[in-house]
C-alpha cells in the first residue's frame, strides 16, 4: 500500500530521532528554498526551468518551491509546487495531459497532486489542439514537519499523437540569483481549480445525519514563493 507523506514523516522522525530545533530549521530552510530541475537552463517567472522536446511540441518544467494554500476557511496547507507548460506546436492530433497521473517522489513517499490550477476548465485534464499552450500548476500537500526537501523528483506523462510519453524530472535546491523578478503567472493565477477527491477534506453533516467530505470551493494563496514576494515589493 502506498505510504502517505505523513506516515513517512512519522517513521523517519522515530528512526532518526529528530529534535524539535532541527525540524524548525529544516522547515525555515524549505520555506525560502528555490529549486532547479536537472539540466535546467531556462527561466520561468524567476525560477530555473528545463525544456523537454516531445513529438510535435515541448514541455517546460519548473518548481517555485513551498507555497501555502488556504482552501475555504480551513487551516492553511503547506504544499510543494510544480508547473508544467505544455505546447503542442505542430502535432495534428490533440495532446492530452492528466494531472492525476503526476507523482511526487519524495524519499520513499510517492504522492499525487492535492491541488491543480490552470485556465483550463477541463481540469484535471488538459486537451491541447495544434498550436495551443497550457500552463498547469500542481500543488502537493506536505504536512509539517517536512521530509528532506533538498531534492525531489516528479514523474509526469503527456499523450501525444505518437503515444504516451513518460518523463521524470529531478529537482535540487538552487541558490542562483534570478535573472529577473517580474512574475507573469503567479501561483493561483488560473481561474480553474481542481481538488483531489481522495484527500481528507473537512467533513460536514447532511440533513440525513451522514458525515461526508466537502471539497473546497475556492483557494487563497496565503504564502506565495519568496521570489514572488520580492517581485510584488519591487
């Protein structure tokens, strides 16, 4: 059975005997961390990115690091952000991207996105006809205290006219100064949100007395990435 991040955190804390001070230092470091994908040479909104060439187009992958989201009036959720910019530049057949098939590989934990955000009304699916580009932001819930966030991997897939293309992108912390601080697509920019229905959302009583989960209806970005905060104040 797949282990949740919370279970992995608890086991690791017990096995390695983390002290509270150490945990707080790791959390503070993670909140201010930026990440660079392996082989990344481009820049997306002030963060280094990598481009993968695909049949008839390309995909750009980038991570803004830790983002705090607050769905409805529930407690804030600390998440790890990953963005995919998909461009079907010349394929005659449509592309298909399924956000639910993306996996965050964090130590021994493997997690699906908790939130997805885009301007695509069909989330968690994005269909791209020839000449179309889609920007999809994925957020993976990371309950505190986090695991070692100095590196992680993301496995993602895109169905092109030539079949399903599966890729894995590895990220490491990046202290390189950004080439610019102008942010075009801030976290939470898209008008469409998707929420993982299997997540443990808040529950409420129906009239018949049955307790059922209640997915959020809206989300606020209550702590954006550090570089986005710098762009706002500049």
